[in-house]
């Protein structure tokens, strides 16, 4: 079993590394911005209720 784990983990190194350059990050930013807007809109009534006391 340990031999299989070693073979599996060493075979992962043969895969090409993902491109972590500027081009790989740019598509993430709009999704991240949408997520931040969604969370802020979702939490706005709760924050308003806390501030109202």
C-alpha cells in the first residue's frame, strides 16, 4: 500500500505545473468581486438590524 502511495505522489510531479502568471489570476478577480458584493448585500439587513438595536 505504501508503494502505491509513493508511486501516485511521484506521478503527480510529471503533470505540467499550472501557469501562475498574471493571466491565470485575472479571471478570478471578477468572480471574487461578485462574491464580495453578494456577501455584502446578503449581510446588509443583519448589519442594519444590529445598528438599529
